[in-house]
C-alpha cells in the first residue's frame, strides 16, 4: 500500500472480488447499498486478496476496444526489438533467432588475424589462445573454436559422459520436446476451440479411425511435463567420489590468488562458464542484448502501449499509449479542514517540507473530506457513487457521501479552456467582486466564502470546475480496541481480536459508475465491435464504465 | 561568426622565477604554456611532446623524459623533495596524472588522473588505469596492469607476444606524430 496518505487505489475488474457489483444503486437515499446483497459483493480492502487487484492509477492501462481497465495481470508483454546496451545498435529479430540474443560484432586486428582485446585491462583472447579469422560473426567463430576445444579435450574425471555444453544442448532439446508434447497455447488470439495442435490431432484421430491403434491413443491421457531422467536427456550428475579432480582444483585455488577464482556472476554468464572455477577457464561471452517491449490486452489483441520503434538515445515517445489516466474518472480525497497547509511539492525549498505530516485520525470524531472527481474524456459524464455505510474490516468506520450522484464536465483542449476561462472563473468567485479580492481568489483557488462558514449540505455539490466536481464525505473513524466487556472472553474470541498490520488504516471502498453519451460517428470502439448497440433516437450511443476503488484516508490513532 | 570574449588568463605570465637548465633534443616539442620549474636538470628526449599546462618539477631532483614519450595537459612529473624521476621511452603520462616515481619503464602508460607515489618503480610495459594509485616506494614488475579498485594483474598478451609490443610501439609513434602537428613548439623559450 502507498506510504503517504491520502491515496487512491483502483481495482481492476479481473478478480472476482470486484466483478460482483451491487445490483441496484439507490439514488434517492444518501449512500446506502441495499442490505439484502450478499456480503462478498462489497469490496473489502482489508481482505488479504485485495492487494492483488488494487493498483494506483499510474500502473493501470485501459483497453479502448474492450473499454475496460487493464491491470498488470490483464496485459501481456511482447518484445519488439533487441538492441545492444553499449552502442544502441538494433538487431532485427531474424538476427536474434540465428545468432542468439547477444552481440556479434567488433574485433581488433593483430597481423592478419584478429583478436578480442579489452581496452581497460589489456586482456586479450591470445591469453586463451583464440584467434579470429575475420572481424564479423564473432559469436559463430567463438562457438566453433569452443566446440573443437571441448571435443579434443578428454572428459575430465570420467564421471560425466557429456561435456557441459553437450549436456546443455541435450537438456534444451528435451524441454522443447516436453513442451510440444504436453501442448502449449499456440496463439492466444486464434479462434480455434482446441488448445494445441496435439489435442486437435488427437480428437481427429478419435473420429478418424477405429483401428486398435487409434483407440489406444485416445485412451492415453497426455502426460504432464516431466524432468530429465538420464544423462542423454540432459541430467547432470554430481558425484562426490571424484576426489582427484577436487584435489587438483583445491590445490590450484590455493596456489593462485583469490582474484583468479571466478565469481558467481561470471559463472552464470553463460552455460559454458558454469563449471569454470578459475579465471583461466572462462570463455568470452558476448554482451546480452536488451529489449524494448510492448503491451497488449489479453482479451483482444489491441496494443495498449507501443514505444516508438525508431531507436534513439532516451527515446521516450510512444506510438500508442492508452493509459487509464486518460479514460477513467479519477478520484482524490483531501480533508475539508485544512489543518496543515497543503504545499505544492514543486515549490518546497527544504526537503523536510516535502514530507507532509500524516494526519492521525481520532476515533468517534466526525471529519469531513472533499472527494474530487476529475473527468479526462471529452464528454460530460454522470457519476454515481456508492459505499457501504460502515467500512468492512475489523475496524468499522461510518462513511456518508453527501451527494452521491452528479455530473462532471468534459475536459477540453487548452484553447477551449482559455477561451472559456472567463465563464469558469465566474462560477467559482462569488458574484459582484472585482479587483483585488477576485484576483486573490483566482490565485488561491478558493472562494471568499470558504473562510466563512460554508456548511456542506446533503445533496449539493461542493465545488465545480471545468472538468472536475467535488463532493463532501463525512467520516467517523471507528475505535481500535473494543470496549471492555463484563463477560470473560473465550480463547476464540481473543484470537479474533488479534491485531493485524494494516487494520488501523482507514480505507473506504467506493463503487464508481460513470455514464456518458457519444455521438455515433465518434464511437470507434462500437464500430469495431460491430454488434448492435443501443442507439438513442438522436444518434447518441450510451456508454457506461464502473469499477471499485479504495480511498486511503489515514491511520486511526490510539486514544479513541 | 559569433564573437567570444577573450578568455581571462588563468595564471600570470609564464616565465618561472627559476628556469631550470634544460637539455632538450632538437626534435622534441614543448608547448608554450607548459611549466618547467626547479633548479635541477631537465632532459627531454627525441620526439617527445610536452603538452600545454603540463608541469615538470625539477625541484626535488632531475627529471628525464625518454624518446617518443608524452606528458599530457595538467600532468605533473617530478617531485618537490623526493629525488629524481626518470621516464622511459614510449611512455604516456596522461592528463592530470601525478608521477613522482623513481622510474617509469619503457612502453608504460600512466592513465588519466592516476597517482604514482614517491620512489615507486614501474617496470616496462606497465599500465596504470585511470584514477588508480601506486603507493610510495612500491615496485611494479614488468607487464603489470593496475586496474579496478587497486587490483593488479599481469598482462600476458604483451608479455608473451612480441608482435603486440611492436604494434604498441608503432601505435605510439603515430600518436606522437599527430600530437606534434597539433602542438605549436615553443622550445626556444625553454632551451639552453
């Protein structure tokens, strides 16, 4: 959970904690969910599983085809291209498949042959006796030399039939076979109901032939994937009997210095280096390529995030980037009684000022908060909010939304805002004021009335700007400890009262529903879906988006 | 072309109070802004290049620079009170380095901002990586590389392959030639 209060976390509709929405949201009463809905339709932020579906706004993407929020589990990542981290040279994917995901360029000339040399410490491949015949295709040349070297050397110790490299190759082949046998999902986007070509073949043979062989095959269940069982399949056995080899190794480790032994990092750099214990035994390994990835919705093959393929240094432009930030109404909460000055972090001079004092909430004392909904889309939306009367979890606090249903204006471009600024400023400044007071108010963003008592009223919106609306929430934090009872508590009851971390955090689950209309020409997603949609008489399409979100208000302090 | 204000001179005019007795080979190049100070003898070999702002302090003892060697900008060669400093042939003392060693063998390189303490002895074909330190009195064998965070290793490639040494010498000669064309010679100021 976020460390600083207040925060807002949004729940992705992927988990079953959030898909069961309240069946009816009453608009007339203040904010009460009908009490006959089952308990698990209310989102409980204290549920240990809730963590998996809540994310802050900056982690969420939005699929505009499915028109739903996508959290980290709902989008898949694919690699677009590979590049070398040092020279930013891009390797096309065909090159990666043939050469492997490592660099394969650049060498240095010695006479007519070439060597690899380090400019920093002057190590060169002559130290291991490797000459290259040409400066290109280095990986290939190195691999060939390695193979010939390894095969010419008799197997050390005699315990292993295959060398390290051969074992690795055997294991890779084995795993590939296992994968194709047990059936991996080929293409998540194909419309075939069969999960793998093997299954398809199996079922076809079921109906295709009635011979004994065909029937036998159908009775066999696909085996689950298994591990390697013998050395032919790539299993590496370690025997403790090999005393002679161990002794020589220990002796050489004693004779040479610490600096000549390999580090774990060096050993893990390549399969060829896994058994190298001394620096002399290491084999040169090309730089690992880095990747750029794109993200796709798991349910429809729509790109959610696609970085600009033209690779430049620190290129952060995106071809496609669909953020939840720009598509869902955003909630934020702040205290009505500004007990501490809310300073803009950009203007803080001292680092200490950045850490705003975290308010400690006191039990049983009513506090009022302002909940602001910001609308990022180009149409005005109608918002309906719902929250249970008492927060779920061990500590029950009472929450009341004074105005659960309202509209929020559309976000326009900067020009619209500038041109219509005169009208909005009129709305927030009390009429009849010109000159200095109006200027002060437009700077501080507050009306003059706020310093006087402006009471929050039920059913009325607190503040309205061009694309955001604020309403008031009344919160009464609950008590941390239960009142001492007369009856002695049984063991079970005592256990239930055990404190868990995070129980004192006051979190409010709110169900947000937004409704808006788009004109038919602008309804791209509807066009793509192609199905019927409810078209109003005047050519508008109704759209709706609903989700749970959790507002973190603060910690409840002792002394309630 | 944009006009730039003339750079303010960083130091007062160049002639030191005591110009040491310099024995420079006629083919050496010494820049005008180089600083050679001290009372002891200074010997500069054939084809050597002393870059601008290099400092040669012959105050603690004599300083001798070998053939085809270079002392780059901001480098300091020589001790204040520690004795002679002998730089061999084909040696590069790079920018900002401080060399107070007793001797630096042929073919060695002291890289940027490295520090060699008083009385140290560097063998032939050594290499001290940037920002490394060699402590006072320390002796480095031939072909030692000082790198990393004080680590030492033996440069097998140069040690075992004569052709690599030849190539390095040829490389150094080429670099010296290039630097000679770039550095205007003010040897007249220092000679004699």
